[in-house]
C-alpha cells in the first residue's frame, strides 16, 4: 500500500519484465521482502472455489452447506475412482481426485496414494502438508512411508504442534511459543529440545520440527478442505453440473482441439505451417474415427454414463 503523496519508485526502482521489455507491465526491481518494513503489504488472493460452489448450487438447486462432510462416496474419491466408473486410469491415476480443488494436482494426488485417507481430519492434514514448506517432502512423507509415524501423528498444520505438546504436559504458553518458532522456520527455541525429551516427545517428532520452514494454519486448511469436499460431492452425485462448472470457471484456457482429440492427438508433433487438410491425410487420420478423450472428458463421460460412452454430440471426441 503506497501513501497517496508517494509513488512506488520512491521506495524501489521499477522496470518492465526482464523477459519482455516491450510489455506494458511494470514490476518492482526488488522483491517485496526488501520493502516490507517500510510499506504495508496486503495479501489479496483470488479463490475460484466459492464461484464453483455458487454455480453448482445454481445448476442443481442443492444447498452446498447442507452437504454431509462424511459422505462415503465422496470420501472414496480420495483413494479410488470406482465411483466415477473407471479404475487405475493410466493418466488420471488410481484416485478420483483430478479437478478437485486442493487435491487435483499431481503432487497432492501423490500424497493421496501414499496416505490413503479415509477421514476428513486426514484430508485437513494433507492440506497442511501441501501448503507448508519442508513439511511433506523429506519430512512427513518419509516418516509415513517408512512406518515411523501414522498420518494423524505427523505434523501437518501449526496447531498440531501446540495441541500435541499440551497433551504431553507442556504449559499452554510454552507450547504456543514452540509452535510459533517452528511454524516460522526458526527451529526449536533454546532449551525446547531438552524439555520435549523430558516430556516423552519422540525423537522423530523433534527432528521433524527442526526441518520445517513454514506451517499452514489449521483454520485455513479446514476452510479449504470443506469447500473442496463439497465440490467433490457434486463430482460423484451431480457429475454433469460438476464438469459444466469446472470447464466454465477453472479450465478457461483449454484448447478445444486437444480436449476433443485426447492425449494421442496432442502427442503428435506437426510443423506450424502444415495445412489442416494435410493433417487429416496423415497418420492422425484414424484418430478422427477413434479418438481417445482427454483425461477429464473421459472422466466426465464415465461418471455421467456409468462407464459407457455417450454420443459424440454430447461429449465430442468419444469413440463412436
């Protein structure tokens, strides 16, 4: 936030992006940490999930706030895709989490495969793993996959540390101070390691605290996972509305040709100058008659039709 009688260049040099000097965009020459002691910084983050939920409610007349957060079919998506009408897809993987907020990236889907979550609380912990820094890779993942700790024992959010230490007999104020130091990446405060050992805190837990650079607040994780779970409910119970909302709000940059042609079409490399008529006569010709849907289209048609293909005029690119 810049005072009205000042300009940004009173605090920092400005420039055009280094990779595009002709751009109309102007950026600061130094990153924001160099100015945060002199300027007020507000984090104003956009979020598509509320827009998704609003559109889904409008399409289905289902009140998202009344969706049960323990729905077994929805929970199953985080371990298997059976409810969607397919299993172990070579692209989508074993879970049904593709296109679900918080859990749709390949990184988090890998977490799902490692942890097999079956409780809402574990989903919250996974959200903490994914948003934290040095929390999952080289830390919680190794502890869980090696059997050293269970998923609900590993540190996921900053609150986990304080609650765990209080359960071990720490005073509230001391537990809070240790949590604050760890979640900011400062390691353990002086004397904390000896105190933790005296209170019976496992060695692996102490070492995990030392590795963490940033921890996500649990309240944020709960809010994100609640929205994600409600959207996932529509994927199982109202799939047509789910994919309509997804492709309207989240997948705006999708290329129709590749979406309809599928991964086989997208893997074919053609020179930019190749005429479209030539393309149809070459090796891709059979794909015009037997194309493979892109992952999300294939997922959509399986969900809506119970695994059988729908006519091409509903979802272009399906095998006729």
